[in-house]
C-alpha cells in the first residue's frame, strides 16, 4: 500500500497531479478539495501528499489527498455498496470532508442528493452505513447554523500571515497541515497562535 508520496510537482490539474519521486512519475487522481488546498504549491516545488492505492482486478489507480481526514473519508465512502472511487472523488469535489462528516452525522440526505450522480437511495445508504463510523460532535454547536470557512481557506490565510512574519513557507505549510488535521474546527486566529508555538 502506498500511503504517501514526497517529490517534485511536475503537473497540477483540477483532477490530477503528476509527481516525480526519484525519477519515477506518479499520476495521482485528486478531488477539487485537494486541488484548491494546493493552490499555493507551484510546479517544480517539492510536495507531500497522502495517497490511497485502489486495486481491482487489473486496475491499479492512485488517489491523492491533501490531508489524512480526506483520505479517511474516501476510504469510508468506497466501503459503501454502490460507491466506487470515482463517485467518492465526485463527492469530495462537491463537499469538503468536514461537510460530508456533518451531513452524515446530521442525516442530511439532501446534501448528498445535490451531488451529481448521487440519488436518494445512495444518499440513504451512505448515511446508514457510515453514521456509526463518524465521530459525534464534530461541529461545534455555535457553528451548526453558520457557514464555516473551508480548511483550505483558513490554511491559506494563516500561511500568508506566517510568511509575512518571516517564517519559511515549506516549514509553515507542514506545521499548519499537522495542526488542522487534528483540529479541523480551528479559526485562522487559533491556527496562527498554535503555529507560532511550534515554529
């Protein structure tokens, strides 16, 4: 199982990445969530990405994820009967991992039904099969009726602030990723404060 890759970003597209790892190029399918989260990364720069190798008969397809939470949601989704990797990526391109968790936790069928290719029966199946796998209380009560900023937006704002303060972009990105992975509910202010403790 290929769990992650670190290498040079050769090409970046809304649906895939090509990463060179010691002379070997890897073609990696990604979601819009991952693409938008990697907007600051430029071709030619080093990149670190979490991966999931999907194997079925003669098919070996590599999928990439911005963070471990997205990869975990992906693995949960493809465990649902009728949901394949392509459908899981479509879901992660339409909803963030946090929105998917919230929709499952709150049994919001309509949220899934709005995604292209996901009917009511499939939406029901996702909720029924995954509701026990999603941690309860993932969204703070005070934010339940407020549209939250996505982690990618929060990360970008925090990264910009840290760069202005003189910290290395690469080191800052790694610290921000680790903090957000464990504290997805953090605001920009919380994220910057916690980052300063670690940098």
